[in-house]
């Protein structure tokens, strides 16, 4: 009989990497709890579960690194947007200042 997973494990995929990481961490904790309760005569099962735990921890580490890279990408895009906004604001301020100075000069010239 082929290995099948119960329907309870066929849940919809988590929406974000953060949720996936939390799910994997929960699974690791459950497995560690089970391993701690195994007797000495179940060494094969214990070794297999420790291997699964190591694999899950590797997946968690990889996902955290991907998430960190994604956060850095978003941060750099936000920095560029804020920098662009600062440049536009400076140009508008400069233009307003020049136009304002010209209007004051024109008003003084016409008033004489």
C-alpha cells in the first residue's frame, strides 16, 4: 500500500513565507517532543525523526534567508522612492522660490 497522507494534512498552502516558517517551527517542536518520549529500543525511529528535524531546520533557515533578501529588496525600493520624492520636493521648492522672488521684484519695479 502506497504512503498516503490523511485529509487533515492537505490544508491550503500558507499565504506567506512567515506563515510557512511558523508552521515548520511548530512541526519541529512536535517532533522533538515525540523524540524525547521515545524509549531506547526505538533508536531507528529516533534517528529518522532527528533526520527529519534537521531537514526542517534547514528549510526554516533557507526560508528565513529568502525572507531577509525579500525585505532588503523592498527596503531598497522604498529608499529609492523616498529619494525620488525628496528630489521632486526640492525642485518644486526651488521653482517656487524663484517664481516668488521674481514676483516680489516685479511688484517693487511696478510700484516705483
